[in-house]
């Protein structure tokens, strides 16, 4: 991933109450289209739906699949009070600095209230709200709302109720399925007990419980939420998955023509998809579109120049569906650049791949260190999986808050990237690499200052130590 800027990041459309059968009009339209047109539509739809589907992967593990270790059910936080390890493989390029408090939220029936406690001024925290499309539609936390206690009402696209007393802000989502990624800074291993106390006070409260009213009726959808299977998105089943998920989102006015095109190949929220109703030529054309979409996405992932442009609101991203897919593939749930900036690399100063059998140094001059209101860190990942790397000192990230980090007498900083110890006197600045694999690293800058946000600041690249 060349001069990558890393990542983290769900889906679309409206609802229907009556039972539907597959539309003959859609089937006849698809069968009458040229194969090139069908392929183009399928390619566009596959890329459009990719972040939705992979966002749903996390929602499914968190709220539906009771066998998953991440399971907590809808509208309930699942917190981790330790830093991530190589055993954590649900999310690629996982964050190692700020343990997660995550929750899948369903506001189909009613809004949900987020309640957060007062947090010490020297501890950074953030609650990132991601809709089904993977737009970062709102933030609560140190930067956005401060560290005081607060209550925030999370509402879906159709809610028109009155805001109850005691609510600091209403957070409006385009979709009824939402994923919230909470991150709370862990200062050091001795700080775990304090972290647990804070995480225990993050609450999600259904509106009727908050107002002490009867529960509202349950909203009915035509199609059930699907069982998540990786293989589904590499086949015609991607249409079935989208049709189920798009029930949970309103159609944005900017997507009306797009949705009309999608309907021509059977992508309609709440409508079953029956491939047997389509001609063999139509099916082959759709499959060709899937293959072309996959190829384009894979070719783009390793050439990202500005990851800050991949995450944000719908208005900020301007309906760039390919960028949304790239972001989801490279590292879903990335923050908006005002919250955090990600940079990093999979190549050295000479544009050669970073290899575990080489030793590198990453040198920051005093003036090259990034300006961060909160803190910055560098995390190591293997390739192509982008998971954390087992190592003898169990260190997966290093940064300006790392205890014992040593600066040069002139204020410069040298980080050692290698598989074995650089020597006892340098181990404080050692970030272990894999033994024989290719690798990449990601630098996260929390509370980035303007020169970082605006790409004026540039990160140095590693140099091989001969």
C-alpha cells in the first residue's frame, strides 16, 4: 500500500410493509438490455454495495450472530478493556491505541439515547457514528462535544417525534441500521481498571425506556436480515443481500437515477431476487460485472494517496462510491480527517516493498514530528491480511505516549522497524516487524492540526539499515 493513509468504516434505502413478489417488469427490462449495459450496471452496483455488505459483516457479528465472540445484541455496547492483539481479526488495520466500545444500533422502531459520563480532560475519547452506507454522519467526544457528561438522541430517517428533556443534541441518520465505534484512550497497562469504569458508563437507552412510555410497535420488513456469508458478495447473491439491507435506508434524492438503473437488474429494496427468471445471457453479464468490479477495486486499494478523502459525510464524499468501497476494503470505520488523520506506508524510501527480513529506521527530525492535539502512534501490520503481528515483546504500536520513548539530544526521533531487537539501549524505540512477510505500518494522528489535515506535513519513509 504505497504511502497509504489507513483506515477503518454502512448501506441504503427505504422500507416496505407489504409482501412483494419479484417484478416481471424488472426481469423483462434486464433481459431486453444489451449485455454490455447489464455488465456496467452490475459493476456499478457491486461497488456501491460493497461497503454496505462489509459494514453489515460487523453488524451481523455484533447484533445477530449469537455464536460470534463480538455478539452483544442490538443497542448494547461491547467494550474491550485491553489493547488489540494478533488474535483480533474481525477488523483489518485494527486500532491498538484506543480500546473499542462498539455497538450495532437499530432505530427502525424508535430512537436510541447515547449516554456518556464525564471523562478526565487528559483522556481522549470519541464516539463515531457510521450509517449503513459507511458515512460518518456524526461525532460525540473530546473534539466534537468535549469531555463533559452528555445525552444524545440517535434518530432514523423517518422519526418526526419531539425531543425529550435532557437531550444535548439529536443525531440524524439516513439509515435505520447504524454502527457506533467508540474509542477511549488507554494511557498504559496500569490504566485498565480506570478504562473499564469509563466504558461501563457508556449506555444506549431505547427512547421509550428513557421517557418511561410503552414500547412502540415493531416495524415489519418484507425481507429478513441475511445470514452474512463472504461468498455471497462474489456471486449473484450480492443482489439478494442488497435488497434485504437497503430496506433499512432511505433513498437519497441524489441517487434516484442510480436506483432506477439498479432496478433494471433486480436490485430493489425488499424485493426477492430470483436468478432463474433471468436469461442465461443476463446472468453471465451480471457475473462479468461482478468480476470487473472486483478487479477495479483490487487495483485501486494499494494506490491510495489521500486516505483523508475516503471518510466523512455524504456531502463531504460527494457520492464517490468507488472511494467508499476502497475505504471499506482497506480499513473500514476510518475517522473523518478532522478527528484523526492516518498515514503510513508499505514501501521504503526507495519505493521498495517493506520486508520482514530487512532492518529499517524511521527518522523524524524535530520539525518533522506531527502536530497532534491529543496524541499520535504507529502500528505494524502484516500483508496482505493487515492484522497485528505476534512478537516477543507484545508491542504492536509505538507513539509519543509510549513510556520510555527516547529522543535524540537535538529532539529528533528514531523508530527501529525490524524483527529482532536492535539492542537493549534501543528497545524503547523498537516496533517489531514480521519475520519473513511483507508488512505495512499506519500512523494515526488524533486531533491533527491544520498542517496535518491539509497535507502540508509529510511523513518520512523508512530507510534500510545495511
